[in-house]
């Protein structure tokens, strides 16, 4: 006779608990087994396919991929990153320069497998092996071509040379250089003081030159104003002389016209005075009294031109 299973009220049977545990374990085993047949390559990465340590040359694109259970897929970041390197160098005039270079780059997606095999899977490895030594070497070489002062004045030219050299050196490395920036130039305290003193002197010289130009412009303005005033006075003098001359000519013309008119009037008056008119005017003024002294032949009357009828 079989022994009945032990059962206690309020507790699940032991077989039921064991069965649940076994089911969960089997579930995870199945999941692990199934997952060994596929791999997921995350966005912004490429998958390095490895079989017993051997790396496939072609990386996997983003997304879902089938694989052998004994193979492994490692995601490699291909997003753009930046590396900064502080380089101690010497300028052409032997000034000590601390230069900070920032390089934006990303691994070429199709070459991440080669980078993985040769150097490693992390961008820190790539920077340590490939980038930082080259950045330091190129920066020193370019810095030595410029004086310390020209490094400040010709910063863009120095940056262009460094950028071109870094891109050229890393062209076949599998790393793509996007942008190179010179974030800072630091010189020793003595040089900084000399530069500051020179800048102050240049600013003062510029101010004095500007002041000299201002005074020169003011002097030119005063000359122009004086010349304009002189011309205005001369114009007023000429205008006054012209007005005087025109007035004199007009007065002379007026006098001439008046004299001519008076002469014409006298002439007309003389022409209008006849003997008969004179006699008439005399008779208008005569009171009828004959002169007490007369010529024997009546000369007064004869002088008046009285004819015989008038005498009677």
C-alpha cells in the first residue's frame, strides 16, 4: 500500500512547490538557449562577431541578428566623441607654450572590427594608442614654426596646420577626424607680462595717434572755416562795390534823363514863346497908364510891336 503524501491544511503541497521551481528554471533555460541563437546590436554601435576569440572582418549593423550559440557579439560605440590633449611645447623664439587641443572624431563603422583586433574595443584604447601621441607630436612641430606672439596673432593658421596634419596621420587608422580646436595657449608669467606691457604701449600709441588725427582734422576744419569766412567777406565786399557802382550808374542815368527832360522842356517852352504871346502877357499885366517919357515917335508902343489899329 502506498504512503499518502503529507498534507497540512493551509499550506501548498510540496510537489506543487517543486513543480513551480522546476518550471521557472526550465523557462530561463529555454530563454538562455533561444537567446544564444540571436544578438541585438544597439543604435549608435556596430557588432563585433567573435567565434572562440576569432573576430569576423565585417561588423554587424544595428538591429537583430542570428548567430551560432557558441559565437559572441560585442557592441562597439561608433558615435562622435572628443579627446583633449594638453601639450607642452616651445615656440620658434623658444618660449614655453602649453597648448590644449580638442579633437572631435568617431570610429569608421566599417573598420571597427580591425580596430578591435589591433587595439581594443574602447575609445580610450584608441586615444591612448593612436591619437594622443600623434596630437602631441604634431602640435609640437607646428608650434615650433611660430613665434609666441604669432601663435596668438595667427591662431587660425596654426589650427589649420594642426588639423591637416592630424587628419593626414589618422587617415588610414580607422578613426575619422571631424574637427580640431585649439582651446587654449598658455605662456609663462614673464612672457604674459611682456605681452601685456606691449599691448598697453600699443593702445597708448593708438590713442595718441587717434588724438593727433583728431587735432589734424580740427585744424583742417578751422582752415576750411576761415577760408569760407574770408570768401564770404570778399563776396560781401564785391557785392557792396557792385551795388555802389550800379547805384551810381543808376543815379547818373537818372540825372541824365532828368537833364534831358528839362532841356527838352526848356526847348519846348522856348519854342512856345512867340512875340504875340509876349505882347499879350504884357498887356495882361499893363494898367493902362502910359509912360511919362516917350519917344517923339511913340517908341514904347512901337517896341511892343503894336500895329496902327492897336495904336488907335
